[in-house]
């Protein structure tokens, strides 16, 4: 048996890394299977997917800009182009199942696959779905979600609560503490704050850490600060300061999570899912500049269950010092936050999503559908 899968999703790491995790699990179950990715031709998936060992085709597609832009005038042409190319890709590759993890590229290819009678599975990472997945949900066979309450947006009978795929090496971070301290050359007598702004960086979080650095260090805390590639040149000077490490990107997330005693992070869906697995006290500072403000909704879903603390960007000047001091000094609070966020983790998400895909492969094989 040699099943074939198209996986589409991209634009951000939050769509790409779950897609790669799903591909890896499919490969482990069907070593002979063929997998083709489809992404946006000018986005990061065109580098990340081949690095993970998979073929990818690019579409000329992008979302509509929220501000008035000349790029928006190209959108109808990009949409028609991507639908036509998607049809050609699907017709030539003949997948058994098409899987979408979000983003405009997944919209085109999953829509076309469904029109051609190919079963589709979509994976929604956020507590508030994006427009692409809302549109695709009508024809999807299964909708894998990470949060409760999404029947407001999707057909209830198709929803499967799986969680978001995460890197499997995060399941054992607690065992790596000593290696982590050595790897990052940390002082074992100090608490370690890990600051995460996503691979590109988060301007407001970077500004916060710069302005509050001396206050943070005065709490007997050392900082590992992932400032993002856009901001590294601006902030690398702080590597000269004792107790501060500034990094543009972190390759060993398993070790950096093991090293951390507390975390400040954005609230993208993948980050939230990883942090639930890791189970460290976390302060979420969601980006207000994303579609439907979904990061705030993701963070609130955790904070409402006392699994993390949510501070909006607009509240940082007023609340940050008090909140940070409380987290550093209150061991009972640290323990409560850790236990509650860990209770929300779904470590088997990737396997559960692939179970849904496998259910669709077998009927297709028996039908011998002509396409």
C-alpha cells in the first residue's frame, strides 16, 4: 500500500510546523507513502519544508492586507491563479487525502481537492478560527481542533478535539535540566526567564525587556531573550551584560524550555500548545495585530483556567512589574500555574490527527476512485 497525501498550510511557523509534524507521523505509519506539500511561493514554508525532507509546490497567493494597499488589487488574480494551479497539482498527484493546516495556500488546494471528490481534513490551531478554515469546513470530512467551543464556527458532527501537534522532543524536557544549564552556560543559583517573541520577533516585548532589564535582573533572575531575526542587530549589544543572552533564533527548544523557570511569550497557537506540554509558569503578552485578535483569545482560554497570566500590550506599563514580582517570589503561584497549564496539554495530538486521516485512506483504497 502506497497512499498519497497532499498537505497544505503556511505563511507562519504556526501553520508550517504542525503540517510537518503530521507529515512525519504519516511517514512513520506508512513508510512507502508519498507526501507533497503546497504552500505560498514567497513564504517561509518554501525553505522550512525542504529542510524537513519533503517536496513542496508554491502558489502565487497571499491574504488581503487590512490597510489599503495596491497588493489588494492583485488578490483576485492571485486567487484565480492559485485555484488553477491547485487543480493541476491535485489532478497530477492524485492524493488519497488532502490535509490543510491553515493559511491562504491551504484554502486553494483543499477547496479544489474537495471539489474533485477527495476527502479533506482541516486542522484549526486557534480558539478563534481563521477565515480559510471556516470556508473549508463545509466540505471537510473531519475538523481537528485544539480548543473547546468551536461548534459556533464549524459543523459539530465533524469536530474532533485533538490539540495541536508539537515537537515530540518537548515531552521529556524535565529530564534535560542539567544539560540545558550547561548548554546555555547558566548560573544554577539564579532563576531563568525565557522570553519568546516568535521567529520574526515581537517589537513590544523587545521594548519591554529592554526597558525593564535592570528590574528583572535585580530579582536574581537571568534572561534568555529570543528577540527575532528582525531585531537582533538592535539588541545584540545586551549580550555584553551579565546575566543576559540575546538570540535571534533558538534551535534547541527542548533545552531552552528545560532551562526556563518562567516564560514570557506571545500566544500563537503552536506556542500555547508547546507551553502546555512544557508546563512552566507563563506570562502571555498576545499580539493585538493578528486576524480576529486570535492570540488574545488563545491566551484567555488558558488564563481563564488559571494556567497562565495574560497581560495585554496596553497594560504592560501598569501591570508588568507587579505581575512579574509576584510570579518570581510566589512559589505556590508558580506551582499552580504549572499544574493548571499542564492539565490542558494534549501530547498525543499528532497521532490523533493522523488517526482521522487514516480513517479516510482505507475507504478511498477500496473504492479505487478514478480521477
